[in-house]
C-alpha cells in the first residue's frame, strides 16, 4: 500500500486547513445543533411570537427518525430519551394538532422502547436524574403517555439540589446545577440571580429558554437569537460559548502533532486570551461565562500555558484534590476518569512540583480502582471509550511498571478493535473523531515507545484523509444530549494527519 501522505495535494490542503483553523476559527466556540435544546427554544415561540424562533419548531418536525425518536446519529439511549421527551412536549405544547399528532404518538412509542435500553449506556447524560423526572412530569400534565425512567446517582443528585434550594441566597451561578435549570424552573424566583455576564443561564440554551418562559429579558432573548443565527437552520447548540474548552483542547491536539509553535502570532493571541481567563486558585471553566471551574479544562489550559511560557503553577490542582481521587468540579456526583488522565498529562509537564509524586500516585491508584474490565475505560463526558483510552496511552506510558501495564492493555484493545474500513467506532460505525484519537495515540506510541504495524496506521490515515473535509461530525460528547464541539474535533483530525505526514517524510 502506498502511504496516502505522499499525495502532495492532500498535504498542502492539510497545511492550509490547519492555518485557517488557528487563525480564523478557534475561539468561536462552535457547537453543532441538537434536538434537545432546539425543542426548548421552540417552546418560546408563543411567548415571543415575533422573535423569529419558528424555525426551531420546523427543524424538530424535519428531524425525527423513522423509529419515532430524536437525538444523535448513533444510538446513545439517554441522549435519545431526553431528546425525544423534550421534542414531543414541545410539539404537544406549541405545535399544531393536525400536523404533529402523529409525530407525538411515534415519539411516545419510541420512549417506551428506549426506556428499557437505558442500562445499556456506559453513562447517563448530564442532569439526567433531575431532567428526566421533571420532563416526564411535564409530559404527563400535557396528557402524554411516557415512562418514568430509572436514573443512576439519583439520590446523590437530589441531595445536591436540596442543598442548593435550601440556601437563603441561592448561589445559582456557582453551582453546576444551574446548567440544568430547566429541571427546576418552578423554583426560580425574580430575586434569584441566575444570568451570567452574557445574559445566558450557564451557557445552556435549554436552561436559558426555561428562564425566558418565566421572565421577559430582551438581552437574554438576544443571546438565544444570536445562537440561532450561527447555524441558520433552526437547530440550536447544546451550549454556547465554549471558547476556552474549544481553544485549549484544539491547540493541544495541534501541539502534540507539532503543527503549531508558541511563537506563531495567531497562537500567541489565543494563549493570551487563555492567560487572561486563568485563575491561579481554580483554573478555568469551559467559558468565561460559566462560573464553575473544572479540572479537565484547567489541566488542558495549564498544559498549553506552560508550553507557551506563561508562569502557571500546578498549585492550582489542590482545589480539585480529595482524599482518594480528584474531582472534575466541586460537588460532582460521580468521578470522571478522563479528568484524572488529563490531569496526569498536565502534571507530567511539571515534574519538579513538590506534590508531583503524591498526586501521580493518587491518580494511578484511582485509575486502578476504575479499571473494572481490565481492557478499557469509559468516561462520563464522552460516549466513545476510544476518547479516554487513546490519550491514556500518552499519559501512562513510562511512569512505572503499573502504568505501563495499564497502557499496554489499552493499546491492545485499540489495536484489536480497528474496523475493516481503517477507522474506529465504539457505538457501531467508524467515525473520523474516534479514528483521529486512536491514530494520534498509535503514532505517538510508535514514535516514543514501541513499533506499531504500519498497515494499521496507513489504513487509519487513509480513512481519515477520506473524511478530512467533512462539514459535520457525529455527536459523541455527553452533555444533556450528545453534541459535537466542531472545531475541537476538526483540530484532532487535522493534527493527527499532520503527525502522520511528519512520520512519512
């Protein structure tokens, strides 16, 4: 097989695409539209009949699957359940009986089938215990026949909600629960301070819609209209903006690939924005407009700022340390595996920190506890196990015999599960995003650790080159439904192909 990277036209196109991404796209915070949030925005139509939101309702009508469900392209049952439940509530509440009755009935039928499959998912969607119960109750009040789903971690989530609601002055903006405010909209009073500086509710379109159903706010309505205009189809993003999340993770893929340098003016501009957002005490969140910091974005941002020569200190990670593990964010219900691995990657850039050995030991011990099947991990922020296991190879290799063993078992799983088309796909068919993560990990392993069979790498690169110019990607990231951070995924694809081309030169 002739290596695809020898195609000069493709490599030139790759270089131009990377340059365009860095110079003009990163920081936009582009999220592709999803059914769940679109359904919530469509509910605003009778409240704001002249606001131009009707296209959200029409988008729902045009994007129901043959089986009656709404949601992502690949089946993740919690995503399908929440998306379908939100959609039929909207169609019953603000739709037209003659046009939408059959759609609603098919959606009801789909929910009864999906509810029995919820336990097949590795992880729930965000806020599922709260949102599924709240929406099921709303549906029943509208006369809909829907199941009341079981929910993992329901007791822990209810405890967090009660703690927040019992506060004399509720700190909505400082609580991750605010992101799922639509599940508590009856609890919001005019005295509650829920809006962030960009007039959204925690960067969530659904939560913001719930606020607008109760309170008229022109600036908040403008936030919704601006978000709708980006895609122009009526579909609404799962959250917006995500400028920090998008920038740090996209740059990190390009950094690993050697496709960018800190001296590049476009890169310097992005790093300067990250530095301005950085807090030495708690790090960053996914956006300056969301006030709950998390270790995932903080670790990635730390890595990029350290690479860029900024005086960041690993002391920031003390905020996330607990007795036997690290939390992704304060008051989380269940631990995040990917947060531990991304933190480990960040710490490996600061080996002289006095807590380095202690923290690495704590992380590795936690990873061993999470290692239920001995071959691969799953993570609550991404529907594909390839996401977390791919960058685990880079985090674990070379620390100790224990970490080397963990890494090699993940490596074996990745190698043994490549599809015939050269790609990888945890939920069924191969996707460019998952293939990019796997190929990036294999290329780095081949470069730094041990030889990888060339045909495996070449087949994956061929698949990825064939999808280099895809205009949209399969949603795999877990929010309140599955979503796609577009530029981040594109950076992973382009960076990995750049890394492959460097290997062939």
